[in-house]
């Protein structure tokens, strides 16, 4: 029986191109390109590495978003995923992390059996790192977050991961099925292949909330307890001052003189 992996992915705006309207405090999305979320690319790469070692592995990418998110899913398929499922429905629009995890968990249950779920640690447009763990809780799965190294036993039943911490790391063993969230240190995502780009057998399936049997009372804007109070661009810092001098000692002396003149010291 094939080892089945589900990868959760999100199409996000390229944060390098994002600007905020200073009057309304909202994101200016016009003309901003959308990309595959960075950490999700690492999650997909690790799933594809398992597929490279065990060709019977089947990789399904799951996402929630508007119809144009199919472009991102096409990229995932071109990288090597077998199929993709997009939950696209106005009923789930405006969902926060709680509501999003409800919708995606229902979609995963709709897909059927799986052995492993991979997701990125967090999305670059929100940085909450909440959706992956919430999906695991709603599916009743054991989970490990911040995975920076990964290995799986030959019988595909036990996984060993190195989990990144602020001041070190943990080595954890976990049995499948389970949920893992990836960080950028885990791997280097591959590029799309020509064969993947022109493979007509790999499809993207778009499903509605009704198709995935999503409970509409726990998704969407009205079911989202999180509200964004304000978005803003930080004020630019003042112009820096260069302290000059022919030697390090002279530079230090001139710095002290300037600080004393401004009554800082």
C-alpha cells in the first residue's frame, strides 16, 4: 500500500513587494505577485524527498483560497506532487487561523486516508504559526513543530526529527500518522521540472465547502474570533551620523564629545 502524504500549502503575497496605504492602514494588493509560502515549500520538498526514496509514496497538496491559488498548486505539481486539492468558497472567506484550520481539517477528512501531514511552520503574511498545530488538534494527531531534520524508518511507521528551539534542539521520535511543521533549515526546495510542467495526468481538484462537508458555523469571518486592530508601516528612523577620525582612538574621543554635547552622557 502506498504511503500517503498530505502537504498543506498557502498562496501568499510576496512580502518584499507589499506596501500599506497610510490613510486606511490596509495592504495594497494591486500589482503584488503571489507566491508559494516559503516554509510550505520546505514542507513539500521533504515530502518529495520521501517520494524519491520510496516511489510508491503519494503526495497530495491541500490549500484554501481564491481560484487563482491554482497557479501556486500547479507549481507544487510541477515540483513533483501527484495531485492538489483547493478549497475555494466564499463561505470560508475572511477566516482567521481558527476558522482556517477548521476548513482545512474538514478538507483533509474529505480526501480520506493519510499517513503523514506536512505543513510549513508559518505563513509569511501572518507569521502566527498556528494553523498547522490547530489542524493536528482537530484531526486528533500527534505533532512536532519547528522540524529542522527528518528521517523515517524503512517500515514507514516511525519518524525521528530534530526540533529547533531558541537555545538548542530536541530529538523526538513519533509514530505515523502525525503532523510535522517545517522550517527553512530542513532543506532546499527544488525547482519545477519540465516533465512536471507538461505532465497532463496530474490534476488540480477544486472543491466547495459543501463538497468537503465543512461546517459553515465554524468557518468564515463571522466564526473568526481574531480581529486585526490596525496595520501600519513603521516610521522611518532619522538620518545616521558618521563619526570621523584618523584612528580608532580619535573616533572614540569624537564620539564621546558628540554624546556629551547632546547631553546623552
